[in-house]
């Protein structure tokens, strides 16, 4: 394995969701620990499932993994980090300032910006504070899906640039109040990230043409923030030996072979490892150890019967039910890599086919709606909430409105204020609010970012709702805010997208719990890319299908009021014709 050859102290695993980053990070950490090295495994994903992989509670503290000698783990919990961050700022003034002033400071610190800053603060400390990691030979980072990770890795530069000017009168003054003293820490973090003797970045992908094109863009963006020494892992390749006498398996093998042959040059030049698809879920130590040494544990080809009747759970049935309302907001949510973009495009196209006006939009920083649609369709409008575009638009609008009333010095201060990375939070929230407001007159299908990033957006939505409720009363908030729309089942249908595997189902169930705590009740679940629903004959795929049926039964009996199962397709679902086939597949 090239990625294990002379690894530096810090190793990052990144890529889009669902490609196996967590499994690879955990397997690498175990391999190094088994070799006698002291290892700290850190998750920076707001929707981390490292604890689930090891079947233990980890949380926002360094915890020994009892079942693996030399291994400890930590999940950077954004909410816990934010609470500790708030207390560090508010604690010293509580009891010294009037209660109303303290309450105002706490309100300033209640938004998603504070959450991001606090998690970032812990991340940079692990890179720069030798005392925190002195007991470990290696620190392995399991990161959030690509868009969120790029944002995290860009923050050292963004905050360093903002703080370098020495301005503090910012819209997110509360969060920034604790940042100025950390200038040197952020500079040290930048140095650590850019030092190839200390840091290695491992890009993880599946052998899919669109995913590899997206990963090439990720490669360039990460190189732009100093992470130039990159490695590539192609995970989950279906072995040609498993494709005999199975048309589905043969099509998948050929599709993957073509994708690898045509991968972008910047990826083809990287040191690369290829790992086969295994017949079992990546849960438990034996499975994780097999991931990096698959030959020793995946030879059981005993035939099994994994056929199942899933005819009552078609995606087309859900779409028919959605179409009856004539308009409304349809939000697809879930962890990265489960196929939200493909399913959002499918639902939008099928609603448009019925003659209904539809706006298909995405809030995913790594969005690829255009590639998925591969064309246009009548009755369908497509857009993307681009954080950079929306931030620039927001800054221009504020300068025109508020800046027109200020003198030169005041405008200079306002411009400095708007350079804060927290400005992006406000701009994206406002764009999100504008798009979903259209659902009162037509369908709006929203392809959201992976779970953690979306929850931060919903945090901003909830904070705005509370602010309106405090200033104008709960009655006004219940009719004026985006959160009220998300909570109203007559206006919004939330679809949770997952895969028929143990960990994705658990993550979707946790997301459902988070949404319910926010007063949002998911309408349905979609289990995507199901091998069982495709009725394979390959022994390896039949074993995977057998495991899937256990996960599907768990969704049906424990989690979902209604659900659909979408089979894995022979051809990559790109373009209107293939998306229509996906919608009607049985």
C-alpha cells in the first residue's frame, strides 16, 4: 500500500461522501497501531461515525480504543466545541455585566459561524500544539465530505488574512472576540498543512467518471491551500472475477475500467492504491483489517439466496404522492455519497414530466447538478447556491445600502467587516431563504450538502427564527421565517437518502433525530443504489444483497413511515433518459 509507505506525522483522508474515508482512516490507524506506533484518530466530520465503527462512545475528547492497543480517537463535535468556546468568552463577564448585555453576547455567539470557528479552533490546535499530540507518533484525520473539508482547510488562510488587518468591528464580533490571540496558531497551522514532510493528503474515490472529474477539481483546490503532496485511493472496485455470468456485475466492471482509463491527468499522476469491493460492511475490527489486506478474508463464494420482493417500494410511487400537492418544497438530505444529487435531479425531472413547474437547486459546495442532468428540460429551472457568488452579491448590496450613508472611514470599516469569513454564513442563508420561498407557487427540489454542512445551515435558519420570535413574537416567526416553512408538512417534504448498509442507516437515523429535535419531521426515506433490488447472480453481490436486506428491514420496521428502494443501475445515471429509467426501475 503506497499510502502506508513512510507516512508523515499527519495524514488526512478526504473525498466526497460515501467513498469510504472513515473506513480507510480507521483501517490505516489500526494498521499503524498494530505495527507498534502510537496513533490518534481524529474525525473533523460534523456527522462523524467513528464511534459507530468501533462500537463505542468517543465524542469531543481523546479516548482510548480499548480493543486496539496504541490507538486513541477523538470526534471534534462542533456543538460541544461551540459551547466550550462560548463559555470561554462569556464566562469571565458573567456577573460583571448586566444580564441583558450578557444575553446579547450569548445571542451573538449562537449562530453557525461560532460553531464553525470553534471546531476550526480545535482542529488547528491539534496541528500546532505539540503538547496535545506529544504522546502520538501519527495523527490520522478522517475529514468531512469534500466541500466542507475544503472550507475547513481554507480557514487558516482566511482567518489569518482577516486578522492580519487588525480589525475587530465585524458582523460576527462575538465569535471573533476570541480569535485575535490565535493569529500565531493559524499561521502555524498553514505551515503544517503545507509541509510535505509533516502532512500527507489521501484523496479517496470510487471508480466513477463524474466523481473522478470532481476529485480533480478538489485536487487543484487543495493544492491551492498548500496541500500539494497528494495520494489517491480508488475504493470498492468490483473484481472482474466476480462478474462471470452476471450482466449487472459485468456492466459495473466495464464502467469502472473505463472511468479509470479516462481519469483526469492530475489524478493519474498521483501515487495510487486500488482496493476491491468486499462482500461485507466495514463494521468491526476484522472487517477494517481486511480492508487493507483483502486477500486474506474475502474468499467465501458460497452461493446464497438474496432475492427479495421490493415491488411495494418504488421511487415512482413516492413521486406520484409528491406531485399531487401541485407545489411545495422537497428537500433531500443525508450523508455525502448516498446519491442525493442524482435523486434530486430524478425527482425534479419526473415532476416536470408531469407538466409541473420545478426549480431544482443545490446548497452543496461540491455540487454537480449540471453533469447529472446533462441537458435541460421543459418546466425545469436549475440553480446553485454558490457561496462565493452569494457572498460577493451580499457584500455589494450591503455596501450600496449601508455604505452610501457612511463617510470614507466608515465605508472602509464596513468593507473590512464584510471580509470576515462569517459573512458567507449570512449570504448563503439569505440565498437559501429566497429559493425555498418559491415553493409557495411551484415545486422547489433542494439537493442539500452532506449532513454536517446542512445542519450548520439549519442552525442559521433556527437562529433567525428565534431572533424574529424574540423581536416580533412567535406568531410573526411562525409565518415569516424559513424554519416555519421547513416545519410545516403541508409546505415541505424532507426525504432522507441512505444506502442499505449498517453505518449509513445509523447515520440517517441520527439525522432524523436531529431534525425532529428542530421540529422537522422527515416525510420518507429513499434507500439508494441497492444491490438487492437489482437481483444479482454474482456470488459476491448476492452476499452484499443479503446484508442489505437486514438494513432495509431495519429501515422499514424502525425508522421510516414510508420508503422507496432504488436499485443500482448498469449504467451511471446521467442524463434525462437514464434518470427516467432510475425513477421507474423495478
